C-alpha cells in the first residue's frame, strides 16, 4: 500500500510564455533553478524518456521518466516508469506579456514510510522547496531574457 502526496505551486514571471516554455521544455536545464534536482539526462535513443537524479538533505533518488503529455506553451507532463514513483506537470498560462508557470508534483511513499513520516510536515518541506525553485526560475528567466 502506498500513499500519494501532491503539491502545486506557481509563479508569475515578467517574460513571454514562449520564453518560459523554451526553458522548461529543455529538461536538462532544470537543475539550474531546481536545487533538489541534481541532474536530468534526456535519452538520445528515445527523447520521450529522461533519467533524473534527486539529491537533497543527504537523500539521493533516481528514476526514469516518460513524457506523457506535451502541448507546446501549455503543458509538460511526466510520469516515472522506473525508480522513485512520481508524476509531474508544468502548466503555462499567458497573462499579457507575462507568463504564469504552475508546477504540480506527486510522489508515492510506501505505506509504512508514509505512516512513519508526518505527511503534513513533509508536505510543508516539499512545498516550500518547490516554491523556492520557482522563485529561482523567475530570477534565472529574467536574467536570461534581459541578456537576449
């Protein structure tokens, strides 16, 4: 038995939606703003698959992920097919000449681990971490956009 935990955060960035989309759709660039993601490697023989490594607070996990839904400038959705069970969706919304990036992640904890950990405590840590990641994305994206 497993418990799925899900978290959603968003950020509004003063850049066009096309720029936000281009940055996020290049999966290998995500470690630049997502501090808990150590690396992402898109498989050359199958670009729908990518190998992810997470490193945070002494924990290390890895998984193979598949893109399950890809609509340009709207959504990138992934799901693990091996390793750490997780799902993620990045949604993009246009607001005049700005973009809103909304990130939802869900992950599975084995029943006993979920019972041992306070889900509310874990949830607050995960949510604050991914919100900080989106704030880092905002700063990074503005810098890159101003340089272009």
